C-alpha cells in the first residue's frame, strides 16, 4: 500500500472514530456483521397499545456507566485495530477494540465488539459486551436482542425472559426464536412455564403462540398444536401469518399420516413458493418410505414446476433408486444446465460421475472433477458432504488411473488442499494410495513425508509410509515408522502386526516378533492378517503344527483366498510332506490366476514341478 493510500485510509478512519463510530467498517476477515435474527418462517406481528414499562423493564433502562470522551490513545488504538482487521490480524483487532470498549463505554465501540463476539461464538465476551451495551444504550433493540442471546447461550433463561418480552414488544422476534432453538434441551413442563411468563406480558402475540405450537409439535405432541393453530386462524386475516399457520398445520397432519388433510392445508397457502417447497418436502419424505410412490409424486410435481431444479434433482435421485438409469441421467443432465451457483448443480455432477463410471470413464472423470471443483469454491460443504467428497475423489482415482491421468489427478488434489486446507489429510492419503498402486514408490514416499511435516503424528500417514518403505526394501525406515505409531498408540493392532511380521521376514528375532503379533491378535482376534503372521512366525520357530493351525484359520476366515496366505500355508504343508494338500491349496489361486507372482515365487523357491 502506498503512503498516499495509507494516509487516505487513516483520514477516513479518523472521521469514522470522531463521529462516534456511527458508520461501520467491516472487513472480509472479521465479517463482523450487524446482528441478524436467525432465518425463520415466522413473521413479526405489529405492536399495538404498548403499555408503560414494568418495573422489571425499568431496571433495563438504568444507566450505570458514563460514556467517557475519546483520548488520543483511544483514537490511536482504534486506527490500529481497523488496520489490523483489514490485514486479517483478528487477534490484534479484537484486543484493541475490547480494551477501548471497556475503557470508553462508547456505544458503537461496545456494539462492534459484541457483534464480533457473536460472530466468533465467544460466549463469555458476548455476555460481557452485550450487558455493557444494554447499560449504555438501554433502549437499543439490537442490544437487547444480543443480550438475550448471550443469556440463552448460558442457559440463563429466567434472566433472558424480560429481554425477550422487551424485544417482542418492539417487533423483534430474534430472542424468542433463540429460545425455540434452546427448547430442544429443556423439559416440556419447564419450557411451558417460561412461555406462560412471556404470554402474561404479551398475551396476543401471534409469533409467540405459533412458536409455542411448533415447540409442542417438535416435542411429540400434535393435538394441542393443531388446536392453537386453528384458534389463530380464526382471529387473523394477515396472509403471512395465515401461511405460517397453514404450513405448520400441513407438517403436523402429514407426519400423522393424514395426507389428504395435509394437502388441503397446503392448498390454503397464498405463497406459491412456500407451497411448492412443502410439496417437495412431502414428496421426498414419501420417497424414503416408498421409492415408487415418491417417484410418482415428484413426476407430478415436476409437471407443475417444469423449470424447478430442486424438483428435477429429487426426481433424478428417485429414478436412480428405482434403477431407471436412462431417466436419471437425463434428469441430472437437465440440472447441470443451470448456473453453477446452487448446491444441486454440483451434486448432479457427482451423481453423473458415479452413473457413468462403468460405461464412460471420460465422462465420469469430467463430472467427478466438477463436483470436486464445488468443494474448491465452497459450494460443497466439507463437513456435511465429507463422505460424498471422499467417495468422489476415490472414484476419480479409479477412473483416472485407467486413463493414465495420475498427473492430472495429482494437480486436482493439490489444488483442493491448497484452497481448502480442511481436506488436506484425505487428499494426501488418497494421492499416496494411488501412487503406491501405480508403483510410483519414490513419489509416494516423498508425498507422505511432506504430509507428515504438516501432521507429524498422523498414524495413517505413518502406517502408509511404512508400507511404501517396505516395498522399497527400506526396512529400517519402515520399522521406524511403525515404532513411531506405537509410541503414540501402543494398542495400534495393525502396527503391532506389521512390525512383528517385518521382524519375522527380515531378522531372526522370532520370539519378539511373536509377542508383537500376539498383542495384535488380542486386540483383533479374528484378523486374517495377524493369524497369517502368527502362522508364519511359528513356521520360522519350527512349530509346524501350530503354523498350519493358524494359517488354516486365516485362510478359512476369508471369502476370497488371499495369495500370500495361500502361499504360506502351501509352503508349510509342502515342507511337512503333505505335498498333495499343498498343491490343492495353491490351486485355489492358480486356477484363476496361473501366473500369480506370489505363488510362482514360492513354487520356484521350493523347486515344485
């Protein structure tokens, strides 16, 4: 930034501060937005004939703190805070503002800190600043709302009630709706007691009554909520209020299995978009119970709203569930013709990627790549869609490996973990797995070493690197990584077995190896890998009977024979003179894979003709 631009910024900040911070400067890093009530389907009700404040609310108006004039130090701190915020230094931003809020009690400074505390979910700071804000601006509705929210976060509902009432009387339903969120953690009797206290002060508030109906419904009741709704519908002509009531009524009736009555309630809605959303919700719920019924309802709904991408996406999913692949591909393709700014656009690409996986690998990789791009841009939420994202990356790995697209996929994964660090661990793991499968061992080792610099105690990375090191014949590094895992987690069954098996193959420390393998089996008694290891170390110790017993158990526990276990059992049988039995065991692999490298190596070493 040039000195000229910096001077202009400081002048602007000085103007902001000298005017009592009445204009808000927000920055992309802080995102300290003004308080907004949560999204809700409930509409506010006009306040009529507000009575004089009760004694309880008079307490809210008491000003205990005097606002102090700005000093030069205050001005300097606020300039530093804003510059820090603009540069993303949130810790400095918060520290300076908190100090000045406590020192000056300026309402706009206090408000700014309260909003930041709310954004960062800092409950203790939120409570402090919201209380201070109420003291310096007792009539500010936003201050009351935020203070109520802070109290509710701490479960101090009794203390929050006067502020909820205060806000309701001034058209602000936010604190009431925060109480609705809290309701899921409160016993019904206690919750209704709180509602009675609020109703005593605002007896005719529509939002309060419809919220009570919803709480009762969410706690498993249906008769009383329907009675409340019907009474409200008799006394209101407000279309928004009526839509809210009919919406809840339709939900309750549908969950009761009274589908006809539910759709009658839907048809009373004046808001067509709300009507469509409810019909889609009911069709999707029907789909979960009966794919055929859900498909039928969604087909009818799409005829009503032919351009609705949400309905198109849901119908495509229904078609896929019913095995109607051609129809589902056609519908998902319609969804992706919309602009790339909706969640269903990217999810349709995922579905197409999976559907094309067997028949058209090029198309599959194109669609899966597009879905992963949605994670890069933030349209795909990492937490909510983690499994789907992992599945997409894994599927793309399989598809692109057959196309020789390893380098391309590596770029995609590198881009993803650079732009969305949350996904870094899974992208490292899948990329390393692909490199190992492609026998690019040196590149795989280097990648895992890079990953371990970021995540030094990640046991999956250590275990995979030990596997790669073993394939590179770097036994010292392989065992070092396995011991690092056991230092972090002594009960890591796979690491215990791998280390014991490695020692069996690469040293004469058979007794120590046997103890490690037995520890692994104690943790996972049915593990075929550990049983194989135990059989092989018994063989090396000369206990052939025990070796055959454990190797036979290992092989019989598998639905599909594993070449290494087959090779081991066959070898012990051959060495003990049971050559016919050995040939039969080896034949389990050779009949389907005559040139299997593991079996062939055993046969050559034993000079089996």
